[in-house]
């Protein structure tokens, strides 16, 4: 019995350090196969942006690109709009908050039910604005302007005046400065 215990103790003394060393030296397989949480990363460089005409809820002339997500479905999204000089987005609201970053040009924004160019704030490139849900607002581009909008979908735009909605086929062209030029 003594001989057996001596061999057992000796075996433990030789094997235990080897087992402990093996556990600390080699990573566990489960740790090397960790899966990222959530969806895959999205990286978009300017040369990969796919521009197209803006959806019919916008007046013709704007270009639109979806960078991430699907603005028509629940969940986060990022879109960009390229607007020509003088482009107007008439008074409207969204059921969710709208986050806007001006990437280039000048984006002029106003709050309220009626388009009033004299009360608009100028947002130069690198500016940001957050418009709360259900808040009436409007916008205009000065020079060619590019903005990025992100938020939580589904993205919806409801015009204060239904006649301003180009998707309904009855929208009149947004008023221009022509009246101001007449003297």
C-alpha cells in the first residue's frame, strides 16, 4: 500500500504541473471562435456609394443613397442626400427623431408649418441638427449640398400641406425666390 501511495504521489507531482502548463499555454477553442455580437460591420467609402434618384416623397432633382440599414423597415439606418442649389424640402414632420449632418455645402433649416426663408438657420458643412419626432420643419440647399441622415426606421415623411407631397402627383413646385427678384 505504501508503494502504491508513493507511485500515486510521484505521478501527481509529475503530471499536475504539465496539465496546468498545458491549460495556461494553449487558449481554449471556444475563446478563439467567439462570434461578434450583432450584425456584421459596415464600412462605406465615398467611391462605393451608389447614388440614385431620391424616393418620390422628395421633389425631383435630389440624389439618394442608403449607406446602412433599410429606412423603410424598423431599425437603425443611414442615408445621404445630394441636393442641387436652391432645392427645397417643404414643411414636414417624421414620427421618429431625425439626425442630420451637413457634409458639404450649406443646409438652411427652419421650424414651423410655413416655409419662411427669412427665419431659417444656416448650417455650414460639418454642422449637425437633431429634430425631435413630430416636429414640423423645412429645409433648403445653398449651393450643391450633401447631408447625411440617420435615425431609426421606418423612415416616414409627412408634409404639413398635402399639396407639397410630390408622391401624391398633385405637388406644386416649391416656391422659388422669383417673387423676391421682381421689383
